[in-house]
C-alpha cells in the first residue's frame, strides 16, 4: 500500500525544504555570484551576452548588438557545452556569460541554473535590457 500524499501545501513534507518566497530566493541566488552593470558588461571583452527576453520585448525595444538571443525556455540546452543542442558559442564551462532579461530578475534565476551546469563564470546584468538602454549603450531595432 502506498503512503498517503500530503495535499496541504502549508504542511512540511519530509525531506523537502521549507517554502521560500521569490524575493528571498533571488537574494540567495544573487549572493552566490557578482552581478555586473551595463558599463561593465559593455566593456567585458570576450564575454558572451545572452538576451533571454521573449520576442515581443525584443520587437518592441530592440536588441543589443552582438548579443546571442536565446529565449529562456531554451537557455540550458543552448549553453550547456556538453549538450547535444548547444549553440556554437557554448565552447566550454569557462565561458563568461552575461545573461540579460528585461529588468534583471529572470536573468538571476537563469544564472543559478547555468551555474548548476558548470558555467561558473555566468552572471547577469543588473537592471537588464532596460538598464542597458537607459545607460545609452548601443541598441538596434529588430
């Protein structure tokens, strides 16, 4: 006979960490690496800028010249250097990756995932694409 399933979401389940809110999760994730601002990202020679914004935002606001566009739902598959669906730019685990979302929130969670894959130099852009554009850095239309 199987054990009864816990259907009360507020009760602790054995061997399951307690729930955490998104703000606390972001704080924990970001404590594990150094984030960079737009001027640092623009000056980071050799870094792979990866734009994970969805198409409607790219169409509306434009693109960062030279950034690799990989929508969030494909990120791990495209950047895993050992993956069968990797992008040509995913050359190794030592690659410096700067993940860019719209405002700098989803990119932090994406970095946590990339670091679990061994991309130990992955970071994200503080303030995301909006901060990049607000800093007057180059943007092209789609």
